[in-house]
C-alpha cells in the first residue's frame, strides 16, 4: 500500500486498522506516524486500542524493531487488499463525481422534450460526446431517487417544493385548434361550452390513463369542459396529424403547433379564454447538486 493510499484510508472510520497497516508497511511507529500525518503517540494509542478490541497482540515491539505476530500476519493478509481496493473505489467515485463524462438519466413528458430539449440535443451531444444522456418519456410524476433518475422535467406547478427547480421554458399558453376544413363543415365554437357540440380529439395519459382536461378561464376562475369525440390518442404527434386532416378539434400547448398555425394548416379558437401554465422546469434533489455531468447538462439547457 502506498503512502497516498494510506492517507486515503486514514480518513476512514476503521478504528485503528489504517494505523495497523501503516505500521506494518513502514516497520516502525515513528515512520507510520509521519506517513499518516500524525504524532507518534497517536499511532501508539490507536494501535493499542485496536489490539485491546481484538484481544490479541498484532506486533512484537522492541527498542529496535516492530515485528508482526501470527495474528498480525493474518490480519495483514486480508486487510491490505481489502482496504486498498476500497481506497481505489473511493478515488474512482471522487473522480467520476467531478468528471464531465458519464451518464445522465432524465424523466420527462414528450411535450417537454419537444419544447425544451429536442432542438438542443444534437449540439449537446456534439459538445459533450462522453456524456450518455438517457431520456425516459413518462407524464406521471416519478420518484427520481427510487427510479434511478438524476433529474426530471415537469410543469412548474407539478414540482415538489423540496426539489431544486430550474426553468427551461417560458410560461405556456394552452390552445384549442382545428383545420380550416373542419371549421368550414362544423363551424367555430364561440364559448367553451360550444365544444360539447363538436368532435374533439381526446388525449389519454399513458401512465394514469386519465384524459387531458380541457380547461378555460371563466368569470369565477378555471372551468373544465368534458369534451367528447370519436378519436382518442396517447401521442401528441398523432393528435396534431389528425387535427390537420380535419378529423376534429385538438387541445395542446400553443408552441407545440406553432409551425402548423404559421402555415395555416391549423387555426386557433377560443383564444381569449385560454389559460397559461407555468412552463417546464428541470428539477432534481439537492443530493444530486454536486454531480458534475448533471450540472453540465443543466447549464447547457439554460443557455
């Protein structure tokens, strides 16, 4: 065992084992004390305390030398490789925790990926090729620690107060939309209640199996309309495609269909009654704050 390894092990709470290894390595209490960075009496005290706990002598001490007993040789044969390997493991953990390489696992809804990460993904991977980014799509609020994720992305009003949260998007406006061909045949809703007379494409959350609620501003707060329709999807891509084909009306965050609105493939209705959500935040437990690869990912997404 090297002096560096002895110093690493010396910081561990093994109650004298590190002192025993240092004395065995250097052949004297004085040289062991120097390697450990302590005074010789401290080495003598801890070594004696270890022997008292074991109920046997580990060294035969004379004025000229320190020799291992049979018990000492038995302990040395097992303790040296075990603690040496542990020291290396601690060094590996220390270096990987501060390195810009490794894995980052993030849980997020597909809409959050579309609006906050998708357009930046290629540049992130080009800039940090040694970071393995795993994106797990799920709309349910997951226990990050239990499921092995480093971070998650959710709407700001869904993030628990004990998490560190970093904004990834501005507030998001909800929008009801349809194709011009649909409105030509079925007319336009004037109030949210008019939606009950229209064919609405409903979105079902994969995890909870609930339908997404169509909510609107009302005189007394927020009102929810229990829309109906003959098409149910669990993909926002499928929802937008069906709406563009004139199947029915859809509901999403406005940025998700900005291109279709700009091209005229879709038109927004009930804009004066739409509500605004807080936007998407990346969140993570405080215990993950010192993980370097996670910090790199967060800083890049905030640029």
